[in-house]
């Protein structure tokens, strides 16, 4: 009777257990498939909201849907957990009942068997199998050794001593062949059409059309492809006056890379989604985080992926992609692109120009000089930079020199290449870690200085000779923001480090320090009186440039990756969502305008004549009136 | 003291233990706010966030006390009471206390790694509790056999519970697979001595079940062991448990090991198939001796082959040193950096980020990694040599003839579960 009871309990527990298992597995599979953070419907609605941020009902709908999805997800989790508890309890009941049932069974005595003979054969058999087991172990060891051995110990020892065993994997150095007058694979796409005839001038187009002109890059079929021009003879670089450089936008953050532009009547108000004050918008073929540079009526960008590196020239008046130069077959360039993270990519450094040539650098270490029609003047590989995110320092020119900050874990240096030939004019080794900041070239009163920011040094170099002028050990971490200079003071910072104001003079000294608001990506701007800092988490701060006193801070919903640009007393700062905040360079916060583009922006704008060029995620825009 | 009074005392002790456990559940309730709450403009009330307070220090003493008490009770149940029912309920208690309540940690099986680490790295401060968990079961085993395995070890207890339809394995399977724990023990010691990893804990199949959470693989491994355990009793204890190797050795010389029969064996054979672990040695009549010449030849052969086996094992172990060393995090990091594999799926591994922010130079990292590989080379020789020696000894023992009159538990392999006693009709 008692046995039957325990048997019944066991059967009941088993059935219950099976049911609960089934339901729990179904729930578990549901959870595995569900991803409340990336729901397709919600993502679609969010995209729609991004296009129309004022739609309150859509916003509410997204919130409700999001709450529903999350509730469902957590309810499923709760069910799985409860199911597991029930399963465990029923399993315990089942096992205990079964143990009791089984434990009460009594065995029957067995008849005599021939054990005696079995004993010896068992011993013999066991010996054989133990030997086989040993053999299997040794064979496994040999096989594993054969498959996985890679002389690690020797390689480590050599690497520890810095011997060539390791260095053979390091990229080539300065001895790379310089390719001059190499003809790029240039696709001419619009140069054949005289611009004024295709579109009315900008002033006229404002009158005629309210909508921006959207230009799609034309795909030229094989038979239509325009034959590249024959290699041109290298045109000697003309000495460009400082004023001409200032009139253009020759590098990242403008002339010298100091975040100042010298234009007049820049637009304040525009609206990307409706097309208000958007002169044109052109799709960019390949992705890149580099910012536009401008020379007269030409706008230059680069784009790259694992397989392709390209330089683009756009017509500033019309937005038409004038030419695309494919950068490949450069001696020393790696067969496989180095690994980079998606937030840096293969084309993070911004180009620069001296008005004669344009210069570009990619994550592979390929540097190229092209003339204004897209023909390669020279190209070389500097050695693949060992950089875990990807190379991102932008280029600068100074007279006949192309200045490159090349701080990587295999080698850290700053160098100058001849803009005409690409040959190294000087190279100065630096004892710093990998840096993602860009060089800044400023006249500090007594001379031109090239100032670099890296861990652990903020250092200055003579751009003529590469001689180090001064250095201060005050920085740390993965340095992203470039320095800014104003009125004898250099400002440098990095997140998790500090904001340092360095007073130049006979000796560079720290004027003041602060660590409350630090940037990891956007670079600051400064005037004689004020320093403005934007952070990637959305806080904008104004300090007294000389004392470090904080005047104001302003918080925005979206963070900033774009660096600030100062024009007159206006500062332009674009948030990640593409809204340009324009505020006064003053010790009292005063926002003049907030103009949306309708597309994410991570780059820094370039200032043109009465217009602004913005590289958004997929398009290049010209904003103006 | 009458049997009735003894039973009552045991009942009160059990009840006391249970109450102590239940009370201790409430002890961690006091907790503290860790971070200030963020402020929300829309009036959302943030639910309170608490970080559980650490477990009270004295609870560690309680754990040791419960271990000693459990071992004493189980030993008494095995040797004096000869009660299968008692051992069964003691197993349930261990599953509850050392398993679900203590979440399988500290466990004696894993403690051998802490002890090894402490022996090789003076900087490691081993907690006294861990030493106690390592030493106390060994002491009990030296005196009373493997009563710890019988019902105190939570890993063994849970497997014992699910052994519902156990099948006997052939002796050669038992012996051959039974050598694997030696290899596992060697690996665990090697990895702990080089401060590489606690592999026993990492691959503990039941920890996920006791904690009721874990990776999918971990839970599947635990479920697979339990499922296998229904038909092959205690597969982990017999073919994997590294601590079991030490207990096996200690139990062989135990002073008072359990016996199947309380007095004289009547050769009724009722117990013959009662042991699900194949730990009952059957009688071997005197006339089964091998021929003397054969025995001499075997003895000469084995005396020669043992040193050879040690050398082969050592050599094989030394060859494996690089593969074994790749488990070490420093070696792995150095290899990644040497091979310039600095991102995985576009993301920089935390180890590389941490290394970069540490300020350590690449050269010193490579030198450190080379040193660790050298340690593995030496360790590989020692580990392989010992495994070779154990194989040799096992082979030697398999050539030795032992006359046996009665059914007896194999003192090394017997887990003192008392199933066989339940089948013995002989009374004291």
C-alpha cells in the first residue's frame, strides 16, 4: 500500500515535471529570440521620429510600445525562473519517491557462477585496456602538440628582447618607395559639364527653388568611363599667403587646425528635413569620419572600407561629385586592411590642402598627394599603424611640408614629408602611447609651433626642423581631443585625465588645471578670454581662459563627437543627432540658433563663403542662403 | 543509552541544524545604498537599489562546524547505525545546506586548488575555512573511510540521489576510466600552481544547478551528468573527481572502514550486485593463482616498464606545455598582442584595454609570458611523469594475485553509501 503511494507520487511528479519542462523551454526560446532593445517596429518608428522630431503622438506611441515589449520580456523571464523552481521541486519529489521505491526492492540471491576463471581474464583484460588508455593519452598529447605548437616561448623571449622575430611582423618604415606621378583610377563624373549651365548660381537657385538640390553620384558605366588624364608633370608648389589659407578651409578645424574660421555672414538658421537653407545635398559613396576641407569651389573628402580607399572632390557650387580617385597599389601597403573599430573606420583622418595638391591618409598608413584634378602626384606607405581603433590624426601643411602625427604602439613619431615628392624631410621620435588627436599649427608670437596631444605628453615642435621646443607630462589615457591655442595659452585635455591650461613663455608651465568636464572626442575652442569645452555626453562648458573659473555649463540631450568651430563671436557645435547649436562666445550662455540637419553628424563642419559644409552620416551638405 | 534516546538526540540535532540554516537565511537582509539615485524630471520614482552586505564572518565558522557535525553524524550512521535510510536523509541535508544554501562553495573538491595556490604563491592569503574544508574530510577518511563522499559532499550527494537505475560497469572500464581523475588532479594542480585558473571550479558541473543560474553550457553539463548518473552511478565522483583521488589514497589506509557484514559473511551473495559503484571485491579462491613463472616474468617486465612509462608520460606532458599554457590569461594576452589580434568582432577585449591602462611595457609582458610557459614545461614533465607512474603502478597491481575469502568493500573505491549493508541479512 505504502509502495503504491510512493509510486503514485513519483508518476504524478514526473508528469508535472514534463509539463513544466515543456513550458519553460518554450519560454526560454521566446526570450532568446526577443531583444527588447532592438525591436524592429520600434526602430522603424524611431527612424520616423528622427525625421520628424516634433511628432509628440509618435513619441508617445514609441514609449508605450517600448514599455509593452519590456514588460513582455521581463514576464517571460519571471516565467522561466518560476518554471525552474517548479521543475526543481517536482524533480526532487520524483527522485525521493523513486529512491524510496527502489530502495525497498530486495534482490534475489544468485546461483553459483564460474568466478574463479573470470578473475584472471578480468585482470588481463583490464591490463590491456589500461595500456590502451595510456596510449590514447600519449597520442592525444602528441596530436595536440602537433596541431597547436607555435614556438610561443621562443617568440615571447625574442619579443621581450625586441628581436626581429617579432619585428618582421611590424610594418615597413620610412624606406618605402615613393610613387610619383602615378595615375589614379580617376572617375570623372561631372567635370565635362560646365557647372553654370547645369544649375543656376547659388543666389539664383534660392529664388527659384525652395527645396535643396539633391545630387546623386552618377554611376558611370564601363563604356562611359572617361579615360584618366595622362600623368601631369609635378607642378611646383606656390607659396600660399596666410591670408589665402585663411580665406579657404584647408584642414581639419580650419587653418592650422585651431578651430577658428575667418568667414563672414555664415548662415545661422536652416532645417534639413524641410530643405530650408540647404543649397544641396549629395550622397557620399564610401563611409568615413573625416571632415570636409574646402579650396575655392572644391570640397574634398575621403571614404574607405576594408577593400577600398577613395578620395572625392565635389563641386562646391553644385554638389556634383567631380572626381573620385581610387587609392590602391601603393608599395608597402598591406594586402589586408588593419583591423579597426566601427567607430573609427578606415578613413577617420581629415585631408588637407595647400591649394596646389590635396593630401590624404588612411588606416593602412597610405599617404597620397593628388593634384586638383585627381591625379596622384606621389603616394607612399608609412608602415601600417598599430592602432587598436584605427589611425585618426588629421593632416596639416606648412609651407612645403606635409605634417603628420603618427603616434602608434609600434612607433610614435611626428614627421614632415616634402609636399612635392613625398620624401621625409624630418622625423622626430616620440615617447608617447597611441594618440587619436590631430596636430595644431599656430604662431605663438615668436615662431610657428606644431603642438601635439598624447599620453603622457603635450609637446611642441618646430615645423621647420622637427626639433622639440617644449613638452609637459600632464596627459593620460586614450587621447582623442586636439589642443587649442589662444593668446599664449595652450589648452589640452582628455577624459579620465584632466583639462590643462599651459602658459607658453620661456618655459611652458601649467597655468591651471581642472577635471570636472573632460572631452574624449571633440576638441575645444578658445578666445583670449574664454575656453569652451564640449563633451561626448552632451555638456558644454565655458571657462575663464586665464583662471579656469567656470562661467557656465549647458547640458544637451545628445552628445557631441563633432568639434567646435569659432567664427567671429559665434561658435558652431553640431550634436550627434545633427542639430547645430550656435551660441555666443561669451561668459553668459546665449544660444543664437539650433538648426537641425535631419541626419546624424560626427564630423566637424567646414566654413565656406557664406555657407557651411557638413558631412553627415551618408551625405555632404552645403548650408547657405 | 537506549536506541530510542539516541534517535531522539539525533532528531533534535537535525532540527537544530535546520533551524540554524533557516535563521541564517535572514542574516544577509541588511544592506546599503551604494550610489546616489539619479533625478528624473518626469517624476519617475526610482526603485531602491541595494548592494547586499557581505556574509558575516562568523558564518564561515558555522560552515566548518556544520561540516564537522555532518561528517560525524554520517560516520556514525555508516559505522554504528549501518543505516542506509539515515545516510540518504543526510544526503538530502547536504544537498540543501552545502549545495543550494551555500551554493556549492566552499567545497572540499575545489579547495585543493586554493591550497596548491597558497603553497606556490606566498602572496595568496588562503582563508582558514578553505584549509578546514580541505583537511577535515581527509582526516575523517584516514580514520573512517570515505564517509565524506557518502553523504556530505554536495556534488556526490546529488548524484547519489539520482542513481535510480544504475548498471554495473565492466571492471576494465571502471579501472581505465578511473585513471582519468589522476590526470584531472594533475592538471588542476598545475593550473593552480601557475596561478592560471581554478579549472575544477570552472568546470564544476553542478554549481549551475546549485546556484540556479549559469551559462547554458554549464547547465547542460550539469544536466548531462545527472542524466548519466541515473544509469551510471556517480559518474563525476568515479571518473572525474580530483579530490576523490586523495580520498581514495587516504581511505586505503583507513583505520576503521565500513564492512558489508557486521560479523561473518555467509556468502549469501545478496550484496553482490548491490553496489552501484562496482566497489565490492568478490571472493577469490586460492586455486586461481597464476603460474609462478608467469608472475615472475610480469614482475620483471613491470619493474622495467614503470621507469619507461614515467619518461614517456613526462615527455608527452612536456610536449603539451604550450597548449596547456595557452589557458593562462597572461600568455593569452601576450599571444594576442604578439599576433596583433587586438579586436574581436570589432571590439577591443577588456584584457587588452586593462593592459594598456596598466602602463606595463609589452616587453615585460612577453618576458612574463615566456616565464609562465617555462613553468608549464617543468610542470608538464612532472605531471606527465606522475601520470606515467600511476599507470605503471596500476598495471603492476593488476598482476598481483590477492586471495580473498569474503565479499569486501574495496577500501579505496568504496564511497560508504551503505547500500550493501541494507542487503546483508546478517545481524550483529
